[in-house]
């Protein structure tokens, strides 16, 4: 997706057929990106909350968000026209129905729910080193992602032309970096010398939360 969305805006004299292809397929690459990211968020919130009811609620919210995005993308794509920027303007020029901003509403609502749940758990885990790190990093990521999605919504609603889509690519980059960073931060708990089992009750930790944690825990058992 990063390659696709970063390549065509830098090419001059793109044919109208290519621009039409870009206009029709960009929403589905965005959907693939959002779906992958939000699945990771569902798993991470499941780990943080360790509650079946919360996981079901988040799962249903995720499904509703994706279905809403698909319906809106189909509606918006049907009314979209695309043309080449020519020799003076790189990439393609798109003209939609005027309601493209509505497609950003479902992911923004989903991220808002995620941020709210994470803040709630962050307060509960402030005395627990491992879960606090997981929850803290999640809050930072969720907040940044929420801000970028909200920015996309506002720009699509109140801006026109090139500026309305200026945050689409940065949002994807933020997601790639943040998810990798969160994973690396959890790896510090793979060393049994870096944490104490007395700091938290392992019976309340979901086994899916960290394979490295359980590997280290098994090494410290008598």
C-alpha cells in the first residue's frame, strides 16, 4: 500500500486509464491496511483488558466498522471520476461525490472506543510493570492513530483537491512504525532478570499476551 500510494503521485503524464484504476483500487488498499491494523488493536486490547465481554464488544465494534467502511467505499467509488494531472501536475486528479469524508467516520469511532478502554486500563495497571508498559505503549499508539484518522476526516470534510488526502500516506507510515515499536518494547520482558514475578499476578495475564514472557516465566520456576 505504501508503494502504491507513494508511486503514482510522483509521476507526470499518467494516462486516464491508470488514474481510473488508482481511483477504484485505492479505497480497497486502505481497507486492507485499516483491517490489518485494527485486528492487531483488537488482539492488544484483549490482552490489556483480559475480559471476554470486552473482547466480544471490541470484536463487534470492529466488524461494524469494517462493514460500514465497505458500504461507504462502494458508494463513494461509484461516483468518483479520475483524470491525469498532465505535464504540470504529478499524479492523478480525483473528483468524488463530496462525501468521501464519511468513509473515515467508522475507523475514527473505533479508535475512540479503543483509546477510552486503554486509558481506563492504564490507571488500573500503573503498579504493574509489564502490563503498564503494554498499556502505555498502546495508549500512545492509539492516540496518535486516532489523531491521524481524525485529521483525515477533517481534511476530507473541509479541504479540497490534493490537501484532502495529504494525511493518507503518513497515517499508514505511523501505523507501521508504531506497531513495530510496541512489539519491541514488550521484548524486554523476555529476560527473567529484568522483571520479577512478584510484581504482578500471572493468573490474571492472558497467555496470548506475550510468548516471551511465558518462556521466561518457565525458566524461573523451581
